[in-house]
């Protein structure tokens, strides 16, 4: 199309020059009485239109000739820049710019085809590259394909969806990942199966109601990463949905609270052993949350970073003393949730929390039932919506930039409120943590973990937050001190209390000795079996 337009432009310019030259030849002969040949007139027209000069003619007496000259001069000043900007420069840029391949390398085999780029496949592409699995991203948008190629990954551009499979050598591929719209993904899955592709096809779906239809079309599995992110955010927010330490309520007199370590804390930067929280307060650190990751294997060498959240367990007095040592205040564990954003993720989080019996207040720009209409980036709106008495702020916004700014505003307004954030791109998670978020989860990481586990034949890593408190017979450990118990260093288990002669002993020093008949209350991850 561009070449045809350029050819038409050149033809029009030549015709224009011929016309102007003819008029100039006639005018000079009839009006100025200075005859010129057509070649001389054509030379004058070319020099004038290109603004390079006027040849030997630089004076005209007849008004019609003066107007003709002025018209050609103005046309030259206008047309030349337009031609350069609109045709010549874009043509040269396209000519010398690296072209996006229209088909994959013929030597490519046992590769993964990813249809369309986007946040859902960013982490997946990184993990496949780290595992040396050949991957090719195909897109019908040339700019998107070029952006992938500029990041050092294989990319293919095709104008129509019908050419995707042939362009990417699907017959030699090991798997297909469909990341387009639901209807595009379904069409791709059907074409692949009809062409005889028998290997794995994984598809993302925007509408959960389409999962069954996608699998009927031939997808090996269909995923809804936004709903999985929503479920994870809701589970992290509410103990009613996913208790942090199931079973701890059964221990008489033991409580569990969370404390954020402020930058001014005397224990910031120290190890747990150096902090002497357990020795001086009697409270036990059962978990350290840092950058959305829980370290449940809390040893004396575990370092405490400013901004991390400590989970401590013990009786009420022990917790109060621990809070003083840490120099922080308890994170809130009562009150309603304040949620910003009521899109697909926000609605699912709201549904899960309200179904569990939690109170949720919603801020959104679009009016709706039980929605406080306003901009979450406005501190006045946050205050009117009830930030000051909220248990936690859940940010389910579509923009990572807005999420980062909202985190700063919420953290500045109420330092002890928990901030939980949904993130699109994995690369933005760290910045949102630095802004003050306690827990941030990206769609990239969730979908990348699920699919890389399937494509690489690995099991998903167990999550450390899957802990529980349970009773353990103490007889096998009789005569040992708490510090000598092997499962504390091997499995990261914490002894929360000891039952002896009908009494529950809460404050346990490292020198406390276990006796026959004791029962130990232990907190450990579910992947650790201690019998």
C-alpha cells in the first residue's frame, strides 16, 4: 500500500512539473515576450518547486506571471516537507528497520508456541528461556511481535490467525499456549486439533464460563489467571477463607499477631538470634513475611529486614513485650476491608470475602450497588470510604502505576493498615513493595508458575504459608532440650507450647527439657511430616 502511494505521488509530481513548465513556457512567450524552450521552462519549474534556485530568470513584469511564480514557490515550501515527513522518511525507516520474520526457522523443533504476548505469559517466557526450551511468540500485531523480538526472543508476525500454525511450524512443536481473546483462542485450538496436532494445548480464558467450552474445543487445560489471583488475594486477606496457622486456636492461651518492622526498629537488620525476641519476651516468631514471601523456617540466623512483617505467637503478655522490643504496633485484625477497583479481579475478591462473612467497602470510578464512587488516588475519598478503621486495603486496579501511587497514599495515611495489591506485570512487584505494599501478587507470576510446571514436567513448589499447628507426642524426645530438637532446624518447626500434667506451658526457653508424658504443640509447614 505504501509503495503504491509513493508511486502515485511521484507520478503526480512529474505531471505537476510538466503542467507548470508548460504554463511558464506559454507565459514567458505571450506575457513577458521572452520565449523559453520547454526544457528551459521545465528546468525553471524543477528549481523553483524544489526551492533550490530560479535559474537565469529572476524578474517578471506581468501580474499573471508573478502570481504563477509565487504559487509554485509556496507549493514547493509546503510539498517538500510533507513528502519528506509523510513518505520518504517512513519509507527509509521501514526499509532499514529489522523486519519481523513471517515464519519460524525451519530448523526449529520441539518448541513451545505462544500465541500473543501479554502479562499472562511474561514470567512463563522467562522460565522457559531459563530452562533452554525453544519458544516462539506469534502475533497478528506487528508492533507487538517486534517488541518481543527486541527483547531478544523469537517472534513471528502473521497477518491472519489462519496462518499462525503454519508460520510457527506447529507440526514440530511440543505445545501451544493460547493467550488471545477467548474466541481467538478457541479458533486456534480447533484449527490445531483439526490439523492433527495431538500434543498439549493450554489456553487462558477471560470468562470462567468459557473454560468448559475451551476444553471441549480441544484444549488440554484452560486457566483463568485473574480469578486465581483474586482467590489468592482474598485468601491472604481473610483468616476465614484461609487461616494463617490452622489449629493454633486449639492451644489454650496462645495468640497469634502480626507486626510490621519499622525502619526505626532496633531489631531492623539484625538476626532473630541477635534480636532476642524469644529470650526476652517469651513470644515465638513463627513466620517472617518479606516481599510477599513467607519464611516459615525461622532460625536464629534469619535476618529481619525493615518493612517485613513478623508473625509472633504466645500469651498476651509475651506479645506485648515482643511488640515493645520490635518497636512496632500490631497490624489490624478486625474491621471491614476497603477494596479499590471493581473490575473482574475486584468483583471476584469481593464475592469471596462477602461469601465468607467479611464486610467489604468498595471504591470505584463507576457507580454500582454498594460502591463508593470516587478516585482511590484522592486521600479525601479514601478517608470518606473508611480507611481509618479498615482492617486492610485491597488494591485491584487495572494499572500498575495507579496501584503503586495508591499504595503510597494509603501507607502514608494509615501506617498500621495492611496493603494487599494485585499487579499485572511481574517486573513491577518490587517497586510496589518498596512503596509499602505488604503483599503483592502478579498475574504474570501466577500463570507462569502454573504453566511452567506443566510444560517443564515439574510439580508446583509447595507454599510455605500452608502451615498448621498440631499436637505431637513428646515421649520420643524425652530428655532433650528445646534447642536440641532436630525438627526445629531440619523442618523449621516451632514449639509453641508444652502440655504437662494438664497444664499448658507457654514460655519455653531453649533450655526447657521435655519429659515423658509431655505433649508438644508444634507449628510447621504441611510438607513436613513429624510423627
